[in-house]
C-alpha cells in the first residue's frame, strides 16, 4: 500500500502536476536554457538536486523547528533561505568541477534560487501534509518531470534550428508554440490515466 502511494506521488510530480507544463512554474530556464541539450541537461541536474535536497531540508525545518515553536508563518522565508543556500552549494560545485557547463548556464544557474518551481515544490509538500518519505519522493519526481520537459524542449528546439522556419516565428515565439503543444499533450494524456 505504501509503495503504491509513493508511486502515485511520483507520477503526480513527474506528469500530472508537472511544474513547467501544467503549473507553469519555472518558465525562465525553460525558455532560456533549452537552446541546446547540454545546457538543458546541466540545469536539470542542478534543479533535481536542489528540489530533492530542499524538500528534505525544508520538511525537517518545518516539522521540527517551525511547527513546535508555532512559527509556521515563517515557512516561505525559511524555505527561501534553505533554497538559496543549496543553490550556492550547487553553483560552487559546478564552477569548480565543470567550468564549461558553468559558463554555458550563465545567469540561469544562480536564478535557480528564485525559480518558483523549487519554492513551489516545497510549499505544495507542506500544504499536502506529506510525510517525510512522500515529501522527498515528490521533490525528486518534480525535478525529474522538470528534466523530462527541459530535455524534450531542447531536443525539439535544436531540431527546429536546422529546419526552414519562417523568420517571424524563430526564437521565442516558436519556443512558446512548442511549449503550448507539449502542455496540451501532457494535459490530455496524463490527466486521464488512473493511478
């Protein structure tokens, strides 16, 4: 029973409540970093790490610090501090170990701090009253859903760069058109699957 419940939460995070295509959170890196697959994969790995670890840490902070002291109203502020700290850690590791990826991501790596998808996953976990395992599974699955969409979008955008696309819709307009089609596919397919 527990495994089935965790699987349902996993599918919920990856497909049904996909943060980019269903909830429209995290659109800045979605449109800015998906010009090539390598950058999209790099930012996706960073987001998966931050979402999973932020879910882990914020659950502990909320459950064992904020709730016992009656300061639940500080949840957003404390979550932002946790997320910003984790992003600084990721930025340091990427800059030190993979400088080419650090240069290709540019401003989008530190912008994970303000990525509303990361804050959204921890707030939804708290509002859904998930236990510890459910919170971590939801955080990881939301990151995986983010990665799937980022890689799909970057592959389509790379392919469309070599096609004969009218100049009036090249770039951002084409990106939004592709995002619309992907969103329609996710909504129409994954909302009808019973879990």
